[in-house]
C-alpha cells in the first residue's frame, strides 16, 4: 500500500519504489550498425565481430548501481529490417 495515514509508511514505500527502479531501453537503427553488439557489450561484456542479424526483437537485462540504488535496465534489440519498422515507429 503506497498511501496510509502514517507518514512513516508513505516514506517507507516511496523509498522501496525508488530503490527498485526499472528502466526499459530500446535500441533502434538500420541493419548492421551494431545494436546487437552494443547490447552484448553492456549486458555480458562481450563483443562478436561475426554476429548475425537480429530476427524480430531480442532483449537482455543488467542491474547497475546508481547513487547507491540498484537500477534494473531492460534493453531491447530490434531488427533493422524494413519489415520490423512497426516496432520502431510505435
């Protein structure tokens, strides 16, 4: 419960929400520009010179510390092909 009659309860819940931040990032761009390798480097510290084109959408997550708080980043890697433009234009 976010709101209650007690000031402490409100502060406690707001602190909980702030300490469990989730963010969604979507990588968009033309085919072959490195979106998949950017995702791979950020989430797994890997880089593959011979990576294959993404089909549809792939995603990965990584939790990082920002100002002493854990922030969970979910990153979506979109395909650069024309037939997937509906994903990137929404």
